[in-house]
C-alpha cells in the first residue's frame, strides 16, 4: 500500500514537470503561433538573431558604470539621467541596439514594442526638450538622438538588421561574400522579366511570389539563428538583400506606372481620419472619381509597405 502511494506521487510529479516544460516551450516560440494564425501583421518578419542568455550576460558585463560628467556620481549603465543631479548622460556607443530600444534580441520583432521603445526615448531625449539647458546638455541630446535614429534605421531594414546581427557574432558581409551561382541566375532572370514587364498587372504577378518567398526566408533565417547555424544564416541574409531590393524595384516601377495612369498621388497621413470630400461644385467625370479612389487606397498601401 505504501509503495503504491509513493509510485502514485512520483507519477503526479512527473506529469507536472512535463506540463511545465511543454508550457515553457510553447511560450518560447511565439512566432510558431503567428505563422499558424491568420494575422501576422503584429510582428515584423525581419531577420534578427536570437542570442543565448549567456551571451547577453557577457554583453551586459561590458557596460560598466560611469561617473556623471556633471556631478561625478556613479551612474549605472543604461541610465539616461544621473540619479543625483538629473543631468542627461552621454550615450554609450557600444550599447546593443536592441537593448537601447528596449527589445529582446530575437529574430522576430513585435512592431508595437518596436515603435513604443523609440517613442519612449524620443519623449525623454529629443533636442526640443533641452532648448533651455546648457550647450553641453543640448549637444549630448543631439548625439543621443542621432544614435537612436541609427539604431532604429538599422533594425527596421531587413538586410541591415541581418548584417548587424551577424556582426554581433563577428561575421562581416561584403561584396566579396560568396553567393550561390544558381540563386544569382534566378535573380538575373527575374530582373530580365522586370525589364520586359510593361503593365502594373504583370508586375503585380511578379510581386506576389517574391513576397511569399521573402516571408518564408525570414522564418527560415530565424530558425538558423535559433540553432546558431551562422553559415546558413549568412547565406540567407544575402538572399534577403537580393530579394528585398528586387521587390522594391518592382514595387516602385509598378507605382510609377499606376501614377501615369491615374495621376499623381497625394500625401497620405495615416494619423488623420479620412473624411468624405465635400460635394463638387462642378460636374466630375467617372474617371476623376476612380482616380480619387485609387489615390486613397494606394497611399494606404504604401504606408504599410515599409514593414515588409
């Protein structure tokens, strides 16, 4: 009887451990849920490496406390202002871009978190907030803003983010980096197709498979960084460069042709609510109405395109 109770107790403990491990594994792979779901817009599917916790700890150790330039008080790393005199501190140019923007160093980036980190820094460090401060504080604010913009621009662009991530592993990509000849031939053929395409419809047909391939490539690159397969990740980042540039070329040519057909596109403000235009004082043709609809729709699409 005693042995059965012990066995039963051990079985319960084992089941609990299995459930905990399964729960942790599911939480540690948020991108899997996103790929299975219908809506993937809340994540930027761009290449950024996942670094083990041990590596992050080593990075943290390089950021030693510094003394405040104004009052000489010891200031912990990543503190924007001195805790004693509240003076803005000089930026640490060795700081990891992810850490600067308050992001986890992961291949997939939450777009809301990405924008939130930038806005929080801008609210605290924008030069306009230091107009009444000393010249040195204004200069530091300007330097900090430049550093933040550089970090944001690097992490926002897919290829640049991949290059930056590889640089954290001491891997450099340049013009001499080898690319598979078969892939280069495919890119050559696609560029020829683009030169021969004469209508927006033809270019739209080219864009769809390229964008699908890009999103699959982003997911595959994420897996490579997760497995620390840096050789494969390097090859995938190079492929992203070619496909991303080709997508941009096709999209721009398609956009220019559509503008020729529908007229120039007005600037679109995504933060401004769209209101119905007042009734026209003169009779408008159906062509003008169609152009107006196209402008509003196309401007919205171009605003979203920066997240691809």
